[in-house]
């Protein structure tokens, strides 16, 4: 991760953390992938990202996701994370948003 630029490192760290958190918090999901920029560009701070247009895939289905994440100064660990799971994304919209099976 240290070879990535800071914004990419924040995004990767927070995507991984939200994936783990959802899987831990709700046994009905088995999150395989998180995409921070599906419905809009994330907004980055020095040690944070607000990804209110994110999505995640679980069990072959995509869902809307919004999260706010704060990392440490090296952007290798999430110190604070708040997320909200949204509605299923209809399969007919997957191609439009570059989502896949």
C-alpha cells in the first residue's frame, strides 16, 4: 500500500475496512467487493474519504453504499468508519455503472 498515492491508499484502506465491517456486523451479507466511486466521486480530506456514491457486491448482487472513513496519517488503518447500506442495484443498471457479475 505504501507505493500507492495517498488518496488511493485512503480509498483502498477504507474500502477494505467497510467490507470487513459489513461482513462482521450483518451475517446476511458476504461482501466480496467495494467500489467507492460508482455513483459519484469520493471527497478526500487529508486523512479521510467521504464515499456517498459507493456500492458493494454480496452474493452476486450489488447494493448502494455510503461511507465516511478517517485513517491514520499513513493511511494504512481506519480509525473511524460510519456506513449506511442502501437498496439493491437493479441488474439492468449494472452495465451503466460498470458493475459486473
